[in-house]
């Protein structure tokens, strides 16, 4: 039932928001040129990988994240409209409307056995962690909320999360564009010599370019310290 509801609502959403999708695409093309979409490998159901789609919010090229972030991109993030292309991920069966948010595919090997259970379900466009704090939560708290959702998901819970998501979007609560996103309160892993990432996962280079990964378990969330990687949640 969950998959049927996801598919139905995602298709309806793509049709209803088609004019908005076209308008945003045109605005990005005029402001930043091509590509219009940002693509990145994320961890999916069963520990698999898929290509997540978002509207691009940063200019391609050298410079700091803040220097490359455009006014249009900042607005897209605050409004969460950069997430709309993920409806296509839902149609393709890679994501759900509600579920644990997908993290970078490079993180997959670092999860503890307990944390791997967050991949028992399809990742979501929104989730329990997003409506109860989003980037204001520690990583420990996010994982706990993800696991609570996995163990207790239901139609009623999904409906409540979707309703709360609308409120969170309208108030920009926890939006990465309206707070310091250089580093979070705690990081899932420590990665050495990794290309810098911005608050939403847009990189100055391919996200697959990882060198010298320190094999630090996600279990040590509170002790993990970033060494050149930025928030991608």
C-alpha cells in the first residue's frame, strides 16, 4: 500500500507542479546555465545505491561554497523547492515520500549493524528527523528517529509527517540555507582528504573521489570530527 500511495502521489505531484518545475528549470538555466540538475549517489533500500536528483543551487567552478551559492539557489534551499526532482526518484521506485533521508553512498560501509536497519525501507524525501529538527539535530538523534520510523511506520504516521513537512517548509525550520552548515553538531564518519561539500551535497568535484578514508564507525557519532567533508543530509 505504501508503494502504491507513493507512486500515485508522486505522479500527481509531477503533473501538478509541472509548471513550477519548468519555471525553476528556466530560472536555473538563465542564472547558472546547464546542467539544471544536481546528481549524486546515495545509499538506498537494502544498502544499494541510486542517483538522487535535485535542482542545482551552485555555480560550477572554483571558489568556496558560499561564493558559488547563488541567490536563486539560496531561495530554492530555503523553500525546499530544490527537492522537487526527487519525485522522479519516487516514481522510479528508488525513494518514498516518507522515510529516512538518504546519505552519501560512501557512508554505507561505516554503519553499525543496528544503523543499517535504516535501509530496510526506501529512503524518503522527508522523514521523522526532518520534521523534528532536521539539521538542528545531532547525528545520534537523527539515526534514532530514523530507526524509530523503520520500526513504527504506518499510513497514519506518514500522513502526520507529510502534514508537518508542509509546516516545516513554510517556516524554513532547520533549513540548511538559514543556518551555519559548515559542519554539523556531530558527524557520521570522519573522512580524510575528501572534496568539500556544501550543505546539500553539491561538490566542487565528483562525490566519488574519496582518498584516505579513515575507517571510523558511525557508532562513534559524538566523537567523529570532520576533516574536509560537509553536511549532506
